[in-house]
C-alpha cells in the first residue's frame, strides 16, 4: 500500500514539468489539489518505524510544494511572498530528488 501510494505520487509529481512562471492559475490549482491529495493519502498510511523518517520527509516536502503553489496563486495579494516561494521551488525539487535516493537506498538495503 505504501509502495503503491509512493509510486502514484511520484508519477503525478513527475508530470509537473513547467516552471512557475509558465503555468496558468488553473494549473496552479491542479498542483495544489494534487499535492494536498498526495499528502492526505500518504499521511493516512501507517508505516513501519524503519520508514518513519522517509515518511515524515515526504509529508514535509508535499506540504511545502502545496504551500509554494498557494503562495503563487495568491501573487496579486502578496507578490513578494510569491517571488520568494517561486525561488524555493528548485530547492524543494532537489530535496525530492534526494528523498528518491533515500528511498532507493532503503529498498536496496532491505532487499525489497
């Protein structure tokens, strides 16, 4: 179940290929919904203690992405915060990539 949700989340998240400056308001709303849905599904999963840190990090990153897109959606009310949020996208994407490596390492180390 955890693996299925992780794979579904990764597939959905990999569809996000446009930069923040090239996406429409509708796409931003879709991203917010996607990240919130992934967050809620993942949060509902009971994980073994050996996966607790990975699970926690995934939740943090999903929440961060949702917050970034919320800020981008709200650019008219707070343009400075939107700029700061957009600048943090690359860092969060790198943290997702690092998390993918951690997951791959966990799978390899535990012969899964």
